[in-house]
C-alpha cells in the first residue's frame, strides 16, 4: 500500500531537496498520487537522475526541475521568480532541503546551517506565499528535527559568523528550532486564508544529510537509522492527510502531533525570528 491515499490530480507540489533521501521519496509519492511535482535542488544532473528514478516507479509522473540553492539568497530569489513565471498554482510546498555537520558561511555571510536550513527557506516561502494563498486550500510543510529540543535558543548575535563548533551539531539544532518557530509564526499570519502549516521530525534517517559525518562514525550511526521511505511518512502525512487539514502551526513526529520544545512554543521568540529574518532578506515584515 502506498502512503498517500488521497488523490492529488490537478494539484501542484514543490519539494525542495527532492533529488535525494526523503525529499525524493516525498516527491515520488506525491507524483504517484497524481500531483504535478516541481523538483527543486541545486544540481540539474542529480535532479535528472532522481526524476528518472521516480519515473521508473511512476511512469506517468509529471515532474519539472527547478534550480534552487538555498545557501544563496540571490539564487533563492531567482528560483522563486522562475516558479512564479510558470503561472502554476501551488497547493503543496514542502521545505525539505537541509544540511547537517557543515562548517562555514553562506554566500551572504550567515552561518551555513542557519542560512541554508532557515533563512533560504524563509525567503523562498515568503516569495511564493501569495501564490500559495491564491491556490488555497494549500499546505506548507517544513521538515525540522527533534534536534530542536537540544537548542538553547537562536543566537542572534552569532548568526553572521562561521560555524563555531567542530561538529556543527549545535548550529544544526538552532536552525531546526528556527524551522519550528517559523512554522508557528507563519500559521499565525495565515489564519483564515485556507493555508495550513506543519513542522515535523522525520525520524533519524539514513540519508545524504549525514554525508559530512566522518567514517567510521557515519557507517556505525547509519546502521541504527530508518530508511528514506520510512522517513518520508510524516512529511507525506502532513502534506496530504485529511485528518490534519484543519490543523496549523503544529509539530509532528511519527505521523502524530507532538509537543515541541518550550523554546519552540515562545511566541515572542517566533516573532523576533520572523522580523529579523525579514530584515536580513530585505522583505517587509
């Protein structure tokens, strides 16, 4: 049995990071359910390979490649404008792309995990928001992580510096807290529009996100992780299940609503993050 039981014929979905891991599975299953799926990622070669893999499983899949580099605000703007120029509706936006364990800064000088995991998706979502609202009922799904429970808060004074820790894990956790806070702030602003938002922990998935973890640590760790197919289940649940259609701004784990960390439930922190993010990307709040 396939995980999506609702027909998505006539619907348009956009999945970031859809060339690998749970993003690929998410895109494949949305296409299987009948959606036209935009496959958004950096590498056209990897996207083409992923789309060929999806078509082998779903021969009638309607797939479109969208070049998207969330580590660059300029590239993110170009991708959003390219999608908008297509004239397509947007019923499902799945912000799935992310990285972990990287060091350094983005093209715009932000800590690389915060910039790629939060700021890029924030800008991308904001630029597409009018189209999503016009397509309502619609959903925005943000793939976060249980790592957000380990965050001590958003270090606003450190976000314009390179990764401070050796593993990059604390910075990753901060970026995932930002995903949950962004989802809540977005839900507040979208009340009454017919657009609902969701954040989630996909499980600890044996995917490419761990590619910077050194061997043999990566090999050992991945033995205890779930598969990409299992990891995509909660994303697909949030994106398609009728049971969560009226819910918005909540956090999910194992296809079930779960209480996020205390910091993730702080409305003042969510608002500060929203306002600062808008300023950083040059948008009105």
